[in-house]
C-alpha cells in the first residue's frame, strides 16, 4: 500500500504543486496561530519575551473566569446579542433581496446593490471607529446635529440600554448586502 502511494506520488508529483499555496496559507493562518492558546493555561504577562517561559497555572484561569460574580450576566448578554444578530441578520437580507428584485430600473438596482454590499468589505475596526466618530458625545456628528437643534444628546455606544442596539444594527448593516446576494441569485434562478 505504501509503495503504491510512493509510486503514485513520484509519477504525479507535478500535480501536487498547485496545492502548495493553499497548504501554506492554511498553515500560516490556521495552524501557527494555535500556539497562542497556551497563554490560557499560564500566568501570562505581556512583558515576557517568550510565550513558553511563563508560570503554568493550568485550569486556574478558567476557574477564576467561571467563578466571577458577573460571569452569568456577561454570558447571558453575549448569548442575547448573538441571538439578536442571528434573528435580525437572517430576515434583513431576505427583505433587501425582495426589494431589490422589485426594482425595474437596472442602473438604480445595480448601484443600490453595490452600495448595500460594500460594508461587508470594511473591517470591524473601521466600523467601530466610524460609530465612534458618528456617535461620540463630545466630537461626534450626531452630537453636533443635536446641539445645532438645541436638543440633549446621549452617546448610544456608552449607555447600557442602547449599546446592544448599536452592536446589532452595525452587524446587520455590515452583512445585509452580502447576504442578499444569495437570495437574489435564488430569485433570479
């Protein structure tokens, strides 16, 4: 069996060359970053020059995490935000696809579709920076608008009541266009 594989590899080695870039990409971005998992089991300090020269505490970090008073509240909030993103992120691409499918002006339809899926290509760091620029209580665009109108403004990104809405809306805004492409293809087919 092994000799058959060796013989086949020697004979068709040229066919394996196109696999090398994919294997290197997978190694660089999926396998090598896994070595960082060891810091979960260490008393890790960022000042340490070598990741493997820290004191091993094994599962003490996990015990500390799960015994915190706020753990259940934080875990519940995370599940709640994830569920809202799932529900809102599922229906909005369907609705957008149906609305785009109903547009008869081809140029307007293409521009709208392009503008709707462009946020998918923006990094999350840039999206949260944009939300800071727009919603900041002191220097934000919305703050200036509210001040010009003589109204009181509260930053929605720092309020416990509104930050969930900002997170869900930004996630839906980022993914709605790309998700609608799948439904548009189904409608066209």
